[in-house]
C-alpha cells in the first residue's frame, strides 16, 4: 500500500515537471517569436529599409542614398509624375543637403499590396513628417529585399529674380549651369531641381549686385513639385554704382550747347531765338534708387533739377534778355544684368544707354 502511494506521488511530480517544461517551452517560443519579430522590424522590414535611407541622408551620403533601390528616377518616371524631364540633378549631392535629425518611425501599414511607412524628423531644425511607399523586391537568402515603390525624390521649382548666381544650402549655383537652356536661360524661367525628401532647401543670394536672406522650402512629399520664388535686393554697392553712372550721364548731357540735349531727360523750349549757346549744369542730382523689375532691375522715376544760362533774342523787338532758370525733370531707367555679370544701365528709353 505504501509503494502504491509513493508511485502515485512520483507520477504527480513528473506530470507537474512536464507541465512546467511545456510552459517554459511555450514562453521560450513566444520570446523567440517576439525577438524574431523585433529583429525583423529593426533590420529586415520596410521600416528598417526606410530608416537606412534616412540614415544615409542624415550622414550626408547623397551618392549612397541614390543607390537605394527605387530612389533614382528616369525620364519616363518624371514624365508620368508630371515633372519636367530636364530637371537638374545638381542638388543630389552632399554639399546641398541640410541636417536631418531626430528620425522616428511613426507607423507601418499595408497600402494596396505595398507598405506605407510614415516617419517624423527634423530637417534643418524644422519638424516634418513624410510617408514612403515601399514593396518587397525579392529575397536575400531568408530575408526580404525592399525598394521604394514611389521614388523619394521630389522637385523644387525655383525662380530667382535679380540674380543668376545663388546658393542652395550654401552650395553655390549658376543658373546657366543647371538650366537645360544653358547660357540662353531666361531670368524668369523656373529651374526644376531634383531634391531628396525629406529635406529643407534654403536659397540665398550674395553677389556684388544682389543679395537676399535665406528663403526655404521643406520637400516632404515624394515626386511632388514645390515652387519657390526668391526676390533678391540690390546691394548698397550696386545702388552706389548706379548713382554714379546716372550722374555721369547727366553731366555729359550738360556739355551739349543746345536747348534740347539729345537723348537727355531735360531741356528748355522757347518761342524766340537764342543769342548765344546755352550753358547747362545739374543743380540737383537725383537720389537714385533701384527696384526689382522682373528678372532685372529698374530706376523708378526720381526728381532732379537742371539749370540753364542762355541769352534769348526777341523776335518782336530784337532785344536780348539773359535767362537763368532751373529746369525740373525726372530720371528713370532700366538695368539689365549681362551674361558676364556686368550691368547695362539705361536712362529713359531703352535706346539711350548710360553704361555697359
């Protein structure tokens, strides 16, 4: 009887041990499954694929980012997205990238047989959020490969008024170098520039003629076109040169000993004849300002005063009267920046150049 009880107890303990081992096995399998899922998500899943791309942008490795499957685009892809197929690739380089930090995966969700990965980040200190569509691209052994279904490149359609040379995130660019039209690029023709998303792109102008503070745009949507219009302002040095050239032009006008100097903005009309050649001088020079005018600049109407000394012969009685008179007038003009960077300044009508 004692032996039967002992055997029953042993069987009970064995059953308990087996149950415990089974529980441990289940927990171990669950842990392995969870670990495998975490490993997959961190290293082999869609989110990991997008994170690697963003890590390359964060490190400024533009060339490596372009090698990620699905990033580079061809003309057909651009055409299908409604993007100018001649868009410049000049911004797809390390020198044109702004800092990208604080990258976090927000979500990973199925989307029409693909996977939509949403991320948050800071681009150049500005918070942003973007969604990328990725799909499986075969296998590497037992792990899946991925590619972007929609390229993460986008286009900034840039118009810079008043300057042909500018900088994007500090990377200096000449309009004629990045435009498909080359040296024939017009100042108001938008420049389509391919850029990475996400990314902040800030445009500045700093030349002897024009300048502007940073004007930026956050490119956060793949294959989207974002317009960016930058208006430069004339530098003090440029305005000073224009002032000097206008004064020189007006002074040259005073050397003409006629009542109506040719191609000049001032003159005097009289009904009688002159008894001696008139002597002109500029009593008050105009205080010139320079304002934007499309792709170039203009001199808005500015008041000035000329002075004339002349003797008038009366046709009625033959008497001669000396005339000393101030003659108010206005100066305006246009300024065109030439391909070599110099300025063509014209006072009044376009046919009357002041300086080249």
